[in-house]
């Protein structure tokens, strides 16, 4: 599964060309201050709902063939068709569990919130933007580390390694604009 990115930026946003998955946008928060949001997620070729439709179509044919052969005396065809359908269903569940994995970075004057969704588990870290620092962990192709007052969180899992430096730059610019 390839992790790629695209974006939409609001007017006056510090963002470059369309890059980040789903969107990176600038808006005005409830208090009238600047607010930024990045939603980074997997580039899934099929949504789970569409994959379920494909599974139903792929499963219907072997089951129909199994029923026809079963009525003509070949009783073992139907159980094997059922095992095939069970294997396809298991693959769908494994795929669907992580198809919606994402990272959401929300920045306002009061807080910098990072939500990492992995399957059914959601991890949320809130940092103070006035003290926040943005840096790659090892080099420009590593995950981006956000830190503030002793708290650290790594972001950029769903951004291609060659684009992480640009995301880090956009985060720095947005932090500076919220602080100033």
C-alpha cells in the first residue's frame, strides 16, 4: 500500500503546492485567531465499503458454482467454496481495520493537538504551541518530532519520506504565525 499525499490550502496559507493528504488548511478559530489543520492518512486504493462489494461479487460466483455442483452430487465443492469466502472475508477485515489509519494535527493559538488513529485505538497528545519545536528525529527522511515542555510526539507516518521536510517546514511556519 503506497502512502502518498495531496492538499488544499486556504488563502494566505503558508503551504506550498497541493501536497498533503486530504488537506492542510488555514482558518480562523473560535477566538478569531489563526487555526491550522493537517490530516494525514493512508492512500487506500479502495474504501472498505467498495471492497466489501467486490468481496460479495467474488464470493457469489464460487458459492453459486458450489451450490450447482452440490445439487448434482459433488458435495465437497460447497464447503471449499465456503472456506474460500471465509478467507476473503478475513482479508477484508484485516484491510478494513487499518484503512482509516490517520494522523490529525490541529494548531491554534492555545494548543497544538496531534491525534494518531491506528485501527480502533486513538492516541491524542496536546502541546503548548508557544513552546513547541519541530525537528526531524534523525535526518530529513525520518519522522517529524514535535516537542513542548518535555512532551514529544512523532508525526508524518503517512507522508512519503522525501516530503517530510516540507511538512516540517510548514509546521514551523504555522507555529510562527500563531505565535506572532
